[in-house]
């Protein structure tokens, strides 16, 4: 076995183990993050959140959980900004890891359905990113790595990922704010609006996925 292949397998194994640990201890991790952020100045707290989102994307931890927390802690607009920064830094790191360090390993572990989707979409440029970000034919935690093994230019991946993920980031951030307001003040209106927005986004993705599969 070539040294590079051995390195790629070792790297992906480590990331997989980190993902399992992060998912298993997700509740404890979020509680620890919240207790750590309490009392910190805004800049320091923001750096911790962005760093956590970056690592979450790299180890395939559900970043939506952290984004909910970002909204609850920082509010709609600052939370939206910091959640976006963390998502993009993690997305770029995972993409570049797949492209330059673990291409063969990612190719080997992707399910057949993901390979078929990539084959159909690879020549579409930014449309490929749009479909994968909005339709969900490849699980979100794998999209960054999956796109890394394609010929998609880095710049196209970056701007298209940002553009087509912003609506979901905003909805999740707002849901975090609404949940916090409901717990603190009993504000049911914001919570119902957040649930409605999440349901609409999920329904739209399901309809688009059904249409794409045909």
C-alpha cells in the first residue's frame, strides 16, 4: 500500500472516530460550549462558536445544532453572521481536505447513490452545488467532502455554497432565537413562525429531491 493511501485511510479513520465521539457526546458538548461562553466578551465567544462550527463540519457533526445555539446566544443578525462564517470555514476545510489529502478515501467510502449523483451533476458547475445544497440527495455532512473529489473550481464551490446555504442558515439561526425567547418569555409566535419556516424548507427540499430522482 502506498504511503499516501495509508495516510488518507488513517486521516479518514480519525475523522470518522471524531464524528462518532462528537455525535455520542453531542448534548454534553453543547452544554459545555454554553457554559464556556457565559461571561466572555462577544469577540471571544464568536471565535469559539466559529471554531466549533469549523471542526463540526470537518468531523461531520450536525452543524445545525450549533447554529441553533448561535442564534439563541447571539441573536438573529450576529448569530447569522457568526454561523455563516463558521459554516463556510468548515465547508472549505472539508472540501480542501478531500481534494488534496483524502481523495481516494472519500471516493471509496461514498455510497453508490452519491457517485451517481456526482456523475450526473459534475459538469454543471455552480448548479451542482445548488442542487446538492438544496435538494439533499447526498447527506449534508458528506456534501463538502463529496464535492472535494470533483473537478469543481474552489472559487465556484465557495460562492455557490455560500449563496445556496444562506437561507437555511438564517432559518436555523432564527429558530434558535425563537426557542430562546419561548423558554425565557413564553413567546409562542416566534416559535411557530420558526417551525413553519423549517417545515416549508424541508417540504421544498423533499419536492425538489423527488423531481430530481425522476
